[in-house]
C-alpha cells in the first residue's frame, strides 16, 4: 500500500520552534537507544512536550510475554504524569523504517487522554524529522475525556 504523503501537511506549527523540536528529537533519539527490544529488534523513542515546556522521553520495552510490552509513547506519557504534566502540547516519535513510524492505535488513544485534536505528532527516523500530523488525522472522531463530563 502506498501512503499518501501530502507535503503541505509536513510542517510543524509555528509555535513549536526549532529549538524545542531539536530538544524533543534529541530526547527521543537518546531514549530510542535505550529500548529493550530482544524480540522485534525495533527500537522506538518518543518525546512528549507538556504544558510546562518540559520534555518527557520514553522507549519501547518488550516482554517475553509479548502483550505485556509497552510502547515508547506510553512510557513517555507515564513519565509526564509522574512529573506533574497533564496536557500534551506535542509528541515526537522516532523509529527506523522505510515509511513513517506513527503511534500505534492504542497509543493514539493514550495521547488523546491528554491532548487536543490539533496536537502535532512529529514523525522522525534516525536521520531526522520527516513529517507532522495532527492527532485528529491519526485518530479521527475520537472518544476522549470531554465525553464523560
Ligand atoms: Zn503504541
């Protein structure tokens, strides 16, 4: 299957400046190298930017009981919550694959718990930033905390 990649959608929003993007990339790249992936050998790193401007990294951690493994994004979100963050301003995911490495379906929902529809999700490979999508593009018509008020 060919992924439709519209270059007009690859740009990060203006408020997410280059320095912050670079810091998120560095955090995610460093986290990726710590991944515990003895089964898939597929290292993923993530970085979550919270409402305080803090960046929280995460890496995937596999388990011999396969379903017990956790994704990089989930680890980053746990770190954010532990540090007091409750709003996700941006997410960066880095993995090494021929096409974009996007958050899995479960992680899209985990991000949704703390993020708005227009939250940018930056996709990168080890060579650099590739594209930016919004959470709405990745998880349209989503269910979230606003449904439970
Ligand atoms: Zn995931």
